[in-house]
C-alpha cells in the first residue's frame, strides 16, 4: 500500500496494488469480491486486472479528484464543472502516482 499525502488539500490517498486486495477490503470494510477491476472507497483506491490498466488508473484518479474537491474542499465556490482546471491537475497528479505504484 502506498500512502500519498497531499498537504495542500490536507488529505492522504491510499493506493493498493492488485495483490493488496484483501488489505483494501479490510481497511475499507468491503467484501473481497466487490469489484473485479478497480474500486474507490473514500480516500482509497485498489487497482486489479484490466486490459487497459493505465486507463483504469486515471479513471479511478477522477473519482479521487471528485472526492478531494467535494469532501476536502467542500466546493463552496462553484461546482465541479466550474473548476475543471483544478480537477484536471488533481487527476494528473493522482493518476501518475497510481500508475507509478501499480503498473
């Protein structure tokens, strides 16, 4: 498991590899068989088998970016759709970190 601390948003993201599925399930109180490819729960992401694993990493990074913007920033200034540049930077950063750890 990789712990990714994002100081500017005062949060931490937890990234789990394919073989860390049981730990993800335990940490996020989810069933081991709830997803076959990938799953996001709050601030945690597990990446399993998928034909396009890099694409899946960025797909899940999008969910994490939305979580950061909604839960950590509380998006009191506009909506997700009015903050696309911030969202894009978060997706790029988190997606790259996920890819670096699981691929």
